[in-house]
C-alpha cells in the first residue's frame, strides 16, 4: 500500500511538456481556433469538414457563384479561394455567426424569411453574406448596388432578394426588428 501511495505522489522524470504546434490562429463566429494542419487548406474545407459548419456552400473551384462567401474582417471573401495561411489573426463570420448570442436572427436573415427570398436555399448563405458586406458599406442600397452582388440564384429569387436587402437596410437604420 505504501508503494502505491509513493507511485501516485512521485513525479516521473520522463514527462516533458509539449508546446502548441505552430499553426494559424483565427476567430470564427467569435470563437478562437488554432489550425495546425495544412496551411494550403481552403477555408471552406476547414469550416465544413473540420468544424462541421456546413452553411457555407461549395459553388465551384473558383467560388464563381457566391455560395461560398464568408466575411473576413467584415468584408466578403470566397472561402474556397482563401487558404488557411492567409487567415492568421483574422476574424471570420459565416452565415451561422450572423445570429446574435441568444440565437435571435439578424435583421437580414429575418428579411430574407419575410420576403421569401430563399428559393431552394443553396445560394441563400452566400446571398446573406454578400448582402451583409453591402450593408456594411452602403447603408441604403439601391437596385443597382444590390445588382452588383456576385451571387447566382437559379431559382429566380433575385427580385425578392432585392426587397429583403432593402427591408433589412430600413430595419437596421431604425434599429428595430424586421
């Protein structure tokens, strides 16, 4: 019994602390992450495969339809075209991160629901992110501003997206709910 106690209280000499592996530190939706894997991995695969955040969609190897958009330091960026190596110290917001801390929808999300601007839903996360970027730059966008968004919708929701963006802009200006 005395030997068991000694074994539990003694400190082995062969324990060596291990340092945190070199890697990329970034914040995603307000939470800190450390990526020590392949620095060339596209952000999209890190979000979907590692973090299981599947709101951001794959829209082609060059992100040409806008389905893969995220906000990086508040500006829209293609998650498929952005290697993890470019994200050290950056803040990333995905569509999942748009809601408030209590889970309440962002006015833009609510406006998309209210205006039925969703269609099949595949492109919706990209539209939301691109629209958020637009509203960060232009508080009261017109049709021409909205028409510059890089998103494609094969369901034909563009007119409803326009209405949703304008509705959200009005709500955000007033600071009230949609």
